[in-house]
C-alpha cells in the first residue's frame, strides 16, 4: 500500500491498556496479556503465544 492510499475503518478503535488472561478454548495454559484497543469489531492485543486463524480463545 502506498503512502497516498487510505483505509477507512468500519469501527472506531479506543485505546485500552486493560490486562487480560488469554488461552485457547479447552486449554489450561493461561497467559497474562495486555489489550491494545477495543471497538465494536472486537479487541486487539499483543500475545506471546501464536494463534492460528479460527482458534477459539
């Protein structure tokens, strides 16, 4: 994407430094992570674990 192209977002993102516990559904390996932002479309967070598309968290 060039510098002149813009992507219009569907939802406004709100910054959020909220701590959260994260694990795959049915697993007990819970990690402490930190939410980056939240919107009507969902949440964004950084994780030290790798997740594949479709994983249930």
